[in-house]
C-alpha cells in the first residue's frame, strides 16, 4: 500500500516557476515508477511526466524543456520543477505511483494523491 501527498501548488504569474512535491509512504518507494498528471477544468486528466526507479525520465511534449521530474528515494519524495509556466499549465496536479511504467503511461496507476492546485495568471 502506498499513500501519496502532494504539496507546493499555488498561484504564480506567467513565466514564473513552482516546485511540486509528492511524499510517499511505504518502505518500497524506490521500486515504484512515479508520475505526475494534471487535470484542467472541463478537460481530461493528462500525463505530464514519469520517472523510473533508475531515474529514467519521460515527459509529455507540452512540458518538455520546461518541467523536470526528479526523485529522492531517501526521502520517499518525487518532485516536479515547473519553469516558464503559462496559463495553459493551470490545473490540479496529481502524483501517481505504480510498479509498471506502462501503467503510468496509460494513466492507470495503482495509487494516486489527492492533487494540488496550480494556477498561472497571465
């Protein structure tokens, strides 16, 4: 069982930066693939980024070059550094965990956090 708690969301102006954190419970955190997703009002939830236990990283085209996913296995935490934010990045951001990368990529992770709101003003 894995419990995920996101933090770090907030209001930021266009062009600004935020760093999201996701703290995970459980002693096997390092074996999980971790992902970030987002859902804007009236839209489907979409994949943002993923990181494997070996710290291989993957990004959606919409955030590539602006967002960076990382993990600290000693702290059971995964991060999402978001730079050059624009209003289209406004969404609730969710952390997810699964032991299979394919499940993260399909948006079918076994564990999800409650989400943190990111609002980017123009």
